[in-house]
């Protein structure tokens, strides 16, 4: 029996030491329960030690010591029973806390896995739905739209397009942003919508375009989401108008008929801002974009002789109306095709103007056309003039000779 009590003493002492170390070194988990368990195991170890004492002594000869020994023998089982009760009570108190901690760890692990996968909310919170419905009454709003690629929390449709809002916690956006972007983009593509990853933290709002994706990322409140959608609507509207304007100008440019005027360059220059006029009259004709567009629109036909110009390097741009000036302030440094030493020079940014301000671009290019660098019609005309001059010279010499002959006969 003594060996059993000693074993229980060692087991209780070891359990007490382990629980005390855990409570001293850990900040999470059932720390308070471990501290209480350590004290209970310390008490159980002392009770087991008391119960084991009679096994270390024999019955003494003294009547007083014999009475004390007898009392200790009677007290031993009671003390051991008390130790067992302390062990049972401590284990019954600690085990539920351990189980709860294990379940909490599993839940945290699952949440971390969801965060790393960029999973959005399985159901849009009611407060968010109410906020969106209040501030976006002018738009069509659908909530929790299921697709083959996953759930879209909010689908907002405006006159300019659709926006698929993928609502997720900030931790999910931080840990699994790439996976969330891929999942939101795939689901939004099925709805023909622009994906927006939305997280609603308490800090200052922050929005930006995702690198390598068409999606936008927004951290802010519902009103910040609506502001982003309005801004994207304005951009889409402006881009749509630019596309329509380019189509209209391209349709009109299929038969390129430049504007012509008889105003000489000096008079035209005095009517406009000098820098803008110089950019139009002297710099823009050397710009590669102007040359390429004019070559396509004129189908490579010389305006003088109507014959084909081999390529852009064998042509020149002719200004047909000098009464105009460049209205785009932006400049760019380029090497013109006619440059001899390949030195870049300042030019108006005609490529940017063609894309962003097509009406400005058309107002310039409609006053230009192309011709041969050395036009065959000019060469032929010069040859005919030289031949005519030679014939006139020979006729004059013949007349002079005839007059001289007649004068000699009279003498």
C-alpha cells in the first residue's frame, strides 16, 4: 500500500509542477485553471504523503507513540481519500477548460485557413444590406448572388455597367488577397461585372486598383463604396464617349479631305498663340503618330500627283490650313523620322491627344495631308518647262538669224 501512496505522491507532484510551468509560461489557454489545478495537485501530493507515513515506521513500544501511530494509521486512508478527491476535482475542473481551449484552437485554425484562402462572408450582414439599400436607391442592387465560381455578396447595376462586390473581413483580405482576387474575378466574369473587394475596417478609407487585375480593392464604409462606384461610372462614361468619338472621326476620315485656306503662314501665326501655332505648324507634322494616321487615311496617295507613296519615310506632311494652333499643353521628347543625327526633340504628345482628346487631334490632322518628298509631278513639270524654254530659245535664235540674213541682202 505504501508503494501505491508513493506513486500517487510522485504523480501528483509531477502534475502540479507541469501545471505550474504552463501557467507561468503561457499567455493563452486555460492559464487560471492550470494554476488552480497545480495548487490542488500540490495538496493531493501532501495528502498522499501523509497516507504513506505509517509504512515507513513499525509500531513503537511507548504507549504514547503507539497511540500516535494508531491515529496516523487511521488518518492515512482518510488523507489518501482526500487526495483522491482533490485529484478528481482538479481533473474535472481542468478537462472542460482544456477541451474548450482545443475547440477554440481548432476554430482559430479553420478561420486562419479561410483567411488564407480569401473566403468572403457566406451571407451578407443585415446592417450592410440596409446601408447599401439606403444610399444606393438609384441603382439596382442584388444581395448574395450565387455563381458557379462562388458567392457575390452585392451586385450593383448602374447605367454604365455592373459591379460585383466581394465582401470579406480585413484579415481575409490581408492573408488571402490573391486568392480572393482570383475568386472574385472569376465570379464577376460570369456576371459580366467589374469585381470590387470590399473590407469595412474602422480605420481611414483606402482604395486602389489591384496590380495585374481589373478588380478594385476598397477598405472603408458603405458611402466610400458608393463613391468608388460613382467614380468608376464617370471613367466608364468618359471612355465610352472617347470610343464613340474615335469611331465617328474614323468613319469621317475614310475619305480624307483636308481643310484648305489661302492664308499665308505669317498672317496665320499672328492670329494665334505663338507656341501653340509653332507646335501645330512645325512640330506636329514631324510626329510619327501624325504621319502614320495620315498615311492610313490617305491610303498612301500623294495629294499632288495622286500616285502611291511607298512608305512614311518617303513622304512629307503638308499643312493645308495654317490658321490653327495646337491646344494640348503636354509635350514629349521623340526622335523624328527625318532626323539626321537621331537627337530627340520636344514635340506635342499627339499619341496621347489621339487617345484622350480625339476632337483636338482631328482639328489638327484635318488641316494636313501627305505628298512625295520629291513629287514626280513637280519633276515632270520642271522638265516640261525646261524643254519649252529650250524651244523658245531656238525659235528666238532662228528669228534673229533670219533678220540678220534679210539685212545682209538689202546691203
